[in-house]
């Protein structure tokens, strides 16, 4: 059985990969996917802490899993708005490279 440290290690690695992708990459879609990867890592951490936090009656505390449900709901709305912004930027500038998007005016 996996321990809390195992889950936190995987979550930390996922977050580090996402952070590296946000910092290094210049494609706005890849940056957006890396942001979602960081959000998934935070959700994994919440679920792991929720699973290993046993309440006084011997049952797991499900508060972290409820938070993850709301995070997933907000992330779905974020994806819809974010992709709409990316499509609008591509239509206006014909590029999704971050270095080419230096100002908001064209």
C-alpha cells in the first residue's frame, strides 16, 4: 500500500514538471496544459491528505475530496474560457507563440 509520502512525491513531481513547462515553453497551449497539470498536482495533494487524515470515529476525512470536486468544476470553466481566449488571440495575431504576443494591441 502506498504511503502519504509516495503520493506527495508524485504530486511534487507533477507540480515541478508543470512549473518547468510554464517557465520554459513559449507555446501558449503547452503553457495552458502545464497550468492544468499543476492544478492536478494540487488536487492529488488534497486527496492524499484527505485520505490519510482519519477522524475520531475511524473514517477518513472527506473535506479534501470535496475541495477537489469544486476545483475540477472551476477548472472546467477555466478551460472553456482559456481556450476561447487562445482562439481569439490566434484569430487576431495568427500565432500562439508567447514571444510574439508582446502587447495587447495589434
